[in-house]
């Protein structure tokens, strides 16, 4: 069997400080995964959006903040679970945006969920194009980590036989340009009729299979590997959709576009949207270049009745 390449070896070709930050995130997996069994049901309260915060959300948030702060490489941490950003070390090189636990409602049903992290050198306002690196971890049947530090998209799996490290699984990943699966969030009768028509074409014209797991990281991983389309679209009830531009859309759009996929906000690539408010939501469309080009001709932005 070919010699396994560990993530420690792989990050040697990127900026040293960025590599140290990525390895710090990689090093958290065992502790985090070990917490799952006894933090399954607990509710820790509600977050700044009034959303229920699972006990594991709060624990993982605190744990990651502590570990990132200890590196001495982080100036500021913005988190979906922090009301105010955590000011860490004034002269440190990086600003971190994170969704510490994405898809936490999947915990009690033992479905996939994960962590999304965007790493910037500059503070707000930013667009996804300002990202120095993006990475996500996916806790599923296996634990995987995908990182993009501007030199390709690379996936690693934890604990491959005989290894307690992350080993390279896929290097320089490319989104397949044909076929694949699709997942669409929200309520179909709440989308624009035009987007509902586009959704039907994914089956009738493009022959895609429905795959929706309810965690962005899981649904993202499916189209990164198999190709196809994922959206949490604009709807009448939520014209800006559900997912957050800063914590979810921008970091994942960098990975997806660097792997040859395309993204859309309803008016531009999700890497171009300027972000100066960490709480802002955005309609979110990810797909092959062909499907996103077709989508651009579709009226996707819904308006509340009467607006
Ligand atoms: P989070 O757990 O960080 O709040 O994210 C949940 C999000 C995202 O992961 C997923 O795509 C979406 O919620 C699913 O929403 P629905 O439950 O409406 O399908
Ligand atoms: Mn999330
Ligand atoms: Mn979350």
C-alpha cells in the first residue's frame, strides 16, 4: 500500500502560520468526537439569534476558541455561538469566522454534522475572496477534514488503519461537471414558482437524485464528491434564505469554487458578496458550472407578500 501522507506532511507546502492553525483544528477531533455520546440531548439555551443551542454547540464553541487562542496566531474569533467576537491577541495574523457545530440538530438522530472555519488576514468588511484559507470537518461514519489554503482542495480521513492522524484521502479535488445529486432546503411551496420549476428540472432534465441530510457540511460533501446541486434558497417567508454569509456560505464557497464548482447568491458569486454584518443571511446556491449558469436565468429571489 502506498505510504500514507499525513496532514502534518501535506501542509508543509503552505504558509507556516496557516499550517499551524490548520493542524490545531485537525488536532481537536478526538476530544470533540469523544464528547458526543454524553452531550447528545442537552440544551444549553438559545443563541444571539434566539435559536436553540445544543449543549454540544456551546461546548465545541468554547473548546475551539480556547485551542485557537492558545496558538497565539489569532487576533479575533467570530462565532455563530458568540454574541460578540472574542478579542484574543492584537498583533496576531489571523481573524477566524466559525460555525463551531453545523447541523447540530442532527446529533440526536445520529446524522452527519460538522464544523466550518474561515481564516482571514483582515478584519471585516470582507468578501469570500479575502479568505486566506477555509476548512471544514465532517463527523459522519468517518471523520474527515477538507482544507483549502489557496493551493487546491484536499481531504483527509482520521484514524485510517494504524494511524491516529489525518491521512490524505483526496488531493486537488474537482467537482464533477456532470451528474450527481441534489439537496434543497426550506419549503418548496415557499420558493418562487420559477425556482420550483428549476428544481423539477434537476430530476426531469438532469437526472439528479435527491440527497438531503439536513446539515450543510454533509450536503456540501455530497456534491463536492459526486457533483450536482445544493441550495438553501430565497423563500417568501425568508427572502434571504437561512444560511449565514460569514459563518457558512463564504468559507464553503471558497472550497467549492476552488474545486471547480460555481456558487450564486441570487445576484453574484458568494465569493463576491461584501460582508460587514456577521449575522446576515444569504440565499445560497452551489452547483456545477453548467447548472449555476442555467440558474442565473431563473427568478430565485422571493419577496414577502406585498413587498
Ligand atoms: P446550524 O446547526 O449551524 O444552525 O446549521 C443548520 C443549517 C445547515 O446546516 C443546514 O443546511 C440547515 O440548517 C438545515 O435547515 P433545515 O432544518 O431547515 O432543513
Ligand atoms: Mn450551520
Ligand atoms: Mn451551528
